[in-house]
């Protein structure tokens, strides 16, 4: 997806620095204030120690395309946005300053969302980087989001079987049993069995 033709944008060159290393990224912005805000967000997401912003054009890379989509909110709920760059352990990533950065965490830091939660893709497409397809899970090893838990409780209250719920939520039935046990104890109900 590209910017509408009626949108007036300028091209900038962003140089991110960490010690003796640097990375040049092309960014597009409405004006210099928008470019400065993007530079700050990009620097935070990559953990760069400093940056320099200029008016020169720079070659467009998959990383600069990602930041453009984030800056102009070019994602939609209906479509997956597949990563055209590198992968590690079947997850989209980039290598910057000699470090591997997974794109889910990079996007969360760019959007200033705490990265202490675990992120699961709702579309089940391993190469998708669309932030609208992120579900935030509680706990490091959680397999169910808050919405999944509400669905689980609603299905179970209607008498739906454990195996059918597990298939619908794409988890093992032991996950469903554990979650039901935790919900029962946290709500004050105990089992008499």
C-alpha cells in the first residue's frame, strides 16, 4: 500500500548511531516536525544512542518501508502485511548494529507499547507484521489472549466440550483445562470433585 497521491510528503535521510556503527534509513514525512517525531520513535525502537536527520534521499529498504507504514498507519485489519526481509526461527527480524531484532518487539517499541507482554498473531501467518493482527497475552508462556479467555468462558458456560473449544482456539485441551482451573480459583469458586 502506498501513500495517496494528494498527500504531500518529503524524503529525509535518518542516520542512527551506536558507538562507531551507523545505519542510514530513508523516511517520508509530511513536514520537518513529523520527520523529527519519526526519527525519535525509530531511534527508540532500535535502541540507537543518537541520530542525525537530513534532507538527502536514501535508498528505500524493507525496514524503511515498515517505518513508513507505521508512521502513516497504512495497515488494515483485513489484510496481512508480509515481511520481505530476513527471518530467524521463522520470525521476521532485522540485523542492526550486530544485533538481531525481532520485528514484533521493534514495532511494539516504535508504538511505545510495553514489551513485557507476549504477542501472538491472530492471523496465524508467521511472516505477518501487521500490528492490527497482534494479540497481547498475559504472562510469558500464555497461549490465550484476554479475548480468547472470554470466548473460552462463554463457550464453556453454554456447555461446549473441551476438545471443541481447544480446536476453535487452536490450543491443546490441557491449556483449556488449566485456564478453567485458574479462572475458577481466581473467581472464588472451588471444585468439589
